[in-house]
């Protein structure tokens, strides 16, 4: 927040939890919301704000948790694959949050967070998982609700525009972009092997917000999206759109948010 105004890039917004506070100020989250966090881990997103049970709100903490440590530590309400939740969750959440492991390239340990993203010394493709998770998140969210997606445009051999993949996947599933909050961070040093810098360093990640339309598509298979994106990139994702497709951004409105109560 700068001078009382929420701006897309605020250099003081350096934590995901602060981005959530700003998302509340923008009306993307409300105290009474049923919020489904698909990738909760230990809950860093919710250290400064969470739904208010007194107002009817609830935070449902979910994650894959293959080791069982998160469940044992009391961090989760549900252990589940974000792409394959029980059907009871379909079109249920007011807000769904998808924060996948979006970092694609490591640098041999020069950045402390590399190991946590599983990219300490190698490149790992993430775009298929990112896009598939966005499609799934839309399916778990009620019409008029909001999907929040964390990702980052980055360079790993070539430029990977994750915000574009997330936007097209959301539009494919039936959700329109309504805004983005950038979270300031740091960048790794340029490799010390004489290579010239060819791409600008991105010092921010993005918390993207999408409004789910009542005219969503119901035939989008997230697993198929993942395979298509990994094999064919953005061309494959665009090729999944129906020939007579109308982007939901043409009819998304604030009124839809309250359509379901």
C-alpha cells in the first residue's frame, strides 16, 4: 500500500502474507469467505489475515503432504491432490488459492530458497502443473468467486511467461483476470562464467486474481491440460479453446460475485 492506495507493485510488499492483506483491501477476500488453500504447507499466506469464523468464514488448509509431516504437525485440515479433490468441493469455495512450486531453475545453491523449490541444481518444468492447477482451482470455486494464483515470469534457458500460462488456463476454464499484486523479492547473481545477460532479472513474483464466471466450461481435464502444456507450450493451451469460444472477461462483473450469496 502506497499513500493509502493499493498499487500493483509496492516495494514494501515483500511477503505473501502482505499480499493477502492487500487482496482483502481490494475485496478479493472477505471475512465471511470459505477459503480453500490447495497448497497450504505451514500457512505463511495467512500470518496476517484469515477468514473470520464469527462472520461465517473458514480457511480450509489442504496440501498433498507426501511425507505426512504437515498433517502430523497440525498444519492441514485435508490431505489431497489439488487436481483431484473429492467431488463435494466442486463449485463450493468462495475463494481458492493455488500456490504451486513455480520456480523452474536452480543455481547450485546460490539462492537459499532453491532447495525448498526442488531446483537446487537443475531445471524442473512447472508450466504444466501451473496451468492444470489453475483449471482445477476454477472448478472448486463457485460462480462469482475468486481464484488466487501465485506464479512468476522467469528465465530458465529461455523466457517462461508463467503469468500468461495462468491467464490463458483461467480463461479456458471460465475465469477472467481482475488484477495482480506483485511481491518484491531478490534475484540470484548472474553466473560467473563469462556469459552475457540476455534477459532482464525479475525481482517480483505475482499474486494473480481471477473471477469465476457462471458460464464456465465444465469439460476441461486438468491432467490433459498438464500434458498438453508440457508438450506444446502456449500453443497447445490455446489449441484447447473451443472454436466458438468467448473469453469470460467479456461478461465478468462485480455483480457475479454476489450471485450465489
